[in-house]
C-alpha cells in the first residue's frame, strides 16, 4: 500500500520507477493536483478499489502486471471504467491503447509540466476526445 493516502485521491501515479514517481508527483503538485503513487499494477488496483482517484497516470512497462493489463481490468470493471487514464509510454501502441480505453498518451522521457497540464486538461474536457480514433498523443 502506498505511504501517502488521503481522503480523496485526485491522481494516482502508477510507475515501477521510484525516480519517475517522485518527479511526476512534483509535476502534479506544480499544476495544482494532489497525487498518490504506487509501484505496480496490483498496488494500483488495490488503491483504486479503496480510494477511486479522479484520474490515473499509468506506465505501461512494469514487472508482474503490465499497464496494459491494469488498463484492461480498469475498463472492464463498471466501477472503474469511467476513470480517465493517461498513459506514459515509450511504445507507439496508440490504436491498441484507444481500444483499451486510454484517454491520452504521453511519450515517456518527454514529459514536461506543460505537456502534463495539457494532458490533464484534455482528460477533463470531454469535448476534446469525442471523435478521436486514437488517444491524444502529446509530443514535441
């Protein structure tokens, strides 16, 4: 279970890289969002069951349970299917991610505060993703 738990998690960061979790937590704080962070998919599912967040930032490449599996389980569950998921990935699997229910894909290694803010704005503005055939892919 994550060390930081609060009454209402706004963002759940799921990444096996401890440095990435620290950086992303700081970036969310800069743009005005409280976050909690977990290191793997199973911790994420447990956390979400107990404290559903407003949105999830999910790494795809993790040991034990990949982000693909976490996303599939979230979107297959009526209780969690409407939680927006921002994917961070070095993979170019946009079509598969859209079919699985991803809202936005951020290229790992290219995340900035500005790109993160744009991704959050897109996730929170349903009009931006109504007719999208692929999740919004934010790059340079």
